[in-house]
C-alpha cells in the first residue's frame, strides 16, 4: 500500500499496544514501524534496476525481518530514542528527496525534514515504567502488519523470505481512498483525546474495524468480478489456461482481468455498476519468440521471473525490443496507452545490455483516472 496508508495502520497499531500508557508517542512510533519496511526502495540508489525490483517487498517485508529487528528497534527506543528517530527521519526523507527531480519537490522535502528535526528536539524522555519489551511488542506488530497489508495488493510480499514465493491476494489497489481516509479520520480523532479517555480507545478501535470490514468487502467484490469474467470467457468461447483479477487504480468497483492463452493474453474490465455482463477482451500477442538474442541475458531472465511469465514483447528492430509486464495494467489514454511497466531493451555501442524504463507522467495518470472513472460508472 502507499506510504500514508501504512503510516495510518502503524499509528493505529501503536496506539492499540501502548496508547493508554504513553499517549501520542505510541502513535508516533507505530507510524515509524509502519514505514520502515518501505525504506527498501533506497536500494535503487546502490544496485541496478532489476536487482532493486527483486529486493522490493523482499526481506524487509518478511516475518523474519519483523522478528529480528523488533527487539533491536525496541532497545533503541528505550535507550536512545532521539538518535534513532533522527536516523529514521533522515533515511525517510532521503527517499523523498532523492526521488524528486523538481526543485520544488526537493524544497518540500527539506522543509519536512526540518519539521521532523524540530519534533525530535521536542521529544519528551521515556517513562521508566515502559520497558524495552513494551517497545519491542509495538515495533513487531507495526512491522509485521505492514507486509500483511501489502500482501493484499497485486505486487504482493515475500512474507516467508528467504523463500521466493510472494503472497499476493490482489484484492485492493496500492492507493485506495475508501480504505485510507476513514481510517485516517479515526486516527486523528484518537490523537486529540486524552490518553486515558474511553473515547480514545473507541475511535482507534473503530478505525481498525472499519478498515478491516472494507478489506473484507474488497475480497467479496473480487469474487463477484471473478465469476463474471469466467462466465464471459465461456460465452465468447475463449479457451484459457489461467486468469488473474485485480482492482483498477483508486477503487474497488472496477476490476481488470488478465487471461492467458497459448499464444496471447486477453485483458478485460468489469464494473460492479455495469448494466450487463458483456465484457470486451482486448488481445495482446505474447511474441515471446521475439526476445531473440536477448532471451539468454541474465537481466532479461530475471525480469521474466519478476513478471511470473506475464509479459509481452514488441520488436522494434534487430537490436531493440520493448518488454512489457502485464500485471499492473496500462497508463495513458487512447492510442497512447502503454503498459505501466515497460522497458526498452537494447545493446549499446560497447555491446553491453541496456534497460530503459518507459517514462510515466502525472498527465498520463490523470488521463487514465478520467477514463477509469467513466468506465467505473458503467460507461463502455
């Protein structure tokens, strides 16, 4: 899920564990715990692009990571809280700062870092009766609920690292306002209550319950859409070997299906608000044979492994191809649509393999959301 959602979940978990004893400090450290696993994105500044993709939602999103590091983090909070929070703040803001190309974005990052530094300065000392074990419990639950939530998205998590299998239920998009915003409101209401207030526990519990109920609803919606896709494929006499469904961006009403056949993939959409069950499937040729001389390259094989075989190839010329990962849909509008994760693969003048990810822009995302909203309402 997105960073805000993980912060909110971590904050609510922290409050449930230690809120009555330490008040908003529990929310602060719960939010920190809910953010730490996503610091794995910093790996892209130290390794190549394919390795960074392999590492994302790997070890840091595993149960083993939570077990190993919760006691360490719990000890650091107890013994040197300000130093630990300072290091975390710098690491987190590095993600935003390094990821921003615009001067404005970097300026905002510096401002937020300054505010976090001020928060560190104003941090009150820990109460003696709160033990290292108390902080360890908070950190473990904050760390482990992060990958448990991410497991519901299309990318999934390597929850049982070092085993390579990724848990991916694909029932919620990485950004879903209907999950996050009500949850956020309840957390804010919790924060403004006295730590001994019954309302504080009520609001926090309500946030956890409402978000969990919505998650269960998305699983039900996935089931409904799945059988609609199955029925439509049978009606159109499309023989297939596998089908995978997932929600489209920012909602749980419009669903997409990737369908595999012997030599092609079909992609279709179904909205729970559709007036009929007719689904228009678009065919994409696999063209796996067009990998040609690139097929034996290690990085290409690793990309194929990451995509779990759900990819297409488009040959530009003898020395250049476009590789597309089908699992995360398309971006753009009309004829300009392209798959969200596509790479131009070629050899440079020295004969070294080059991978260049297709650029994405906010403008493309805006066009996509406009189309999605119209289709969500049942307009075909």
